[in-house]
């Protein structure tokens, strides 16, 4: 119903925003990650919204970017993951971190969200792995098959990811670090690993 609402912040809590627009105060459910990034009361913000209509409730869910809204829509399309469950996930991880977790099959990272068990996390990965992509700095598109070493990520990058996982880093952290590298196509895995470890230490 509403693509976005632009107005003045009247109140903020961990999971709710009251946004005043044309003398009307809108209650908008938000993830904790959004609450932490909002400016103070009285500031003007643009919130991208999703409208949930049920027999007993009419609820607005809000995000600071279209990207966050789009990943939220994908989450609620997953079987048994409703609006509140999706909000819980995006409260503990960013949209990009969720993409990394899905592509690397990191159910443990997703299941850290309150109310999301390991089975639900695995279901999210199963249903969304073919619908999620991330751009590398050289504009290569990463799919779930890339993480397994089948497609566009070079063999050297895959070796570096495997080495980082062996060192105790999660697949999500490893993929995130590799994405931020700016290396040539002929760089070997040792160079990639060394640079990726420097980056991952800043997370």
C-alpha cells in the first residue's frame, strides 16, 4: 500500500518507530538494526515500508533502504518465516550479512536470531540460495554455486575461503572478506588468504 513514508520522528523504541507525516503518527515496526541507525527525535527520515494485512491486524514494517526492504520481502516468502521472524533476523544481522550467510550455507549465523532455530535457518538457505546474489568488486556475480567452487569465483579464492574456514572463521566471514579484496585474476591463494585475513581482523 505504502512505498515509503517521509516524516518527522516522534518516538523510537527497539522495535517500533512513530513517524509523523501530515499530522498523522504512523506506528512502524522496525528491526533493532534500524532503530540503532536512526537520527534523533525530531529529525526527518524516509522509511521504506511493507504493509501486512491480516484479519486482526494492519501492520507497517519499515526500513531505511530499498535493499533492506527487498531482503525482508524475500524472507517472509519463506515457508514458516513470518513478518516477525524476518524482523528478528534483520535485527541481528544486516541485509548483506544475511546474503553472505545464505550463500555460504551458514545456518548457525542465521539461527542466532531470536525465535529462529537451526531448521528454520536451513529452510531459509534452501529456499533463497538461488534468489540471492552479491557483486564482487570486479562486478562478478556470486551465486550459491560459486561458494562451492563451481562457477565464477576463481579456484584461488575458493582455496582461500576453505583455508579461512579451517582456521575457525565462519563461511559468512570468509566470503565477506573475500568480497572486499581487490586482487588480480592471477593472484594465488596464499596472497588472497593473507589479504583476506588482514581484512577479517577489522570485522
